[in-house]
């Protein structure tokens, strides 16, 4: 038995890189006396100051966005929303990371069934709502955004097309948690385009009224969007 175990001590976990970056960003916010509404430096400048790649910095910024510390606005940049303590943010990050697998588990249970039902029950109006969501997400991505709103509209349209009141209530119950995974996933480089492509496969199966294919396409989509840096 290890000495630390005999003493009742836990091994100290080395902070992950994104946690270290979060701490440095918060230290910068504190040292410069930024206030809510103030704009953080551009990603390129901030990455250079921190000595990391923009892709690595983006993960830390997404984590801060998920926790509501910053608001990333397309065309503007990262705006400070609130100034929390470092300890509370790191605690929030670790809680977020620990619940991600359970959120994925819930989505793979509910949304695969919703997609299969949507293929069996969809109406012309439902298909129009699905197509509209695809168009919105495509426009957002073409404009350089992440497609978050279009992504949300798409999954709402699938839920509506399933015509299941109880499942819709369950989806509404976990909607806020799904928002966390949506922001986390669409913040990954190249993910918005991949997500849109998998949405189109789901839509094609629903249009063809192929419940099995719709369920399989949705499961593949959830596995794709669940592959986030935070869990690697």
C-alpha cells in the first residue's frame, strides 16, 4: 500500500492545460480591472501573450463561455459577463466535465428515439421546420459563426416532428445541460461543418420515413458531437 494511502491522503492531480489557461485569463481580467461588458483582447493577441496556440486558447474560452464568465459574440469577440473567483470557476469546470458523460448518455437515449419517431410521424410542416433549421445553421457557418442557433433549432424541430409530449418534456428538462454540450462541441475546430453534415443525414432519413436509418444517423451524430477536448 502506498504511503499516501496509509496517511489517508489523495494524490494531487496535475491541472489540465485548459485549467491553467483559465486561471491565467482570470488573472489577466483581475490585473487589468476589467468590468462586465469590457472586451477581452483578440484571440490572436491573447494566444501570443499566453504562449499557446489559438486552438488551445479557444478551448479555455469555450469553457469560460459555458460557465457564463464570458459571452463570445460573433464579429465582436469575447466580452466579460462577470468576474468570479478562480476557485469557483475551476470547481465549475470540473463539475461540468464530470457530468458531460451523463448528458451524452441521456441524449443518446432520448434523441435516437425521437429521430426514429420523427421519421414515422413527420408532417410536411415538420419537414419545413427541419429544413429551415438547416438553412439557418448553414448561413451562420458561412458567416463565420459556429451555428449554435441553427443547431438548437434543428434538434427542436426533430423533437417536434416526433409528436411525443412526454419525450418533449424530458428534452425540455435537460435543455440547459444540452446547451453546455452544444457550446462545447461547436467550439471545436471544424466541428460546425461536421455537425451540419450529420444533421443533413438525419434529415434525409426522416424525409425518407426510414426510422432505423434516422435513429442510426442520430446516434452517429451524438457520438460525433460528444467528442470534445474537455474529455480527452
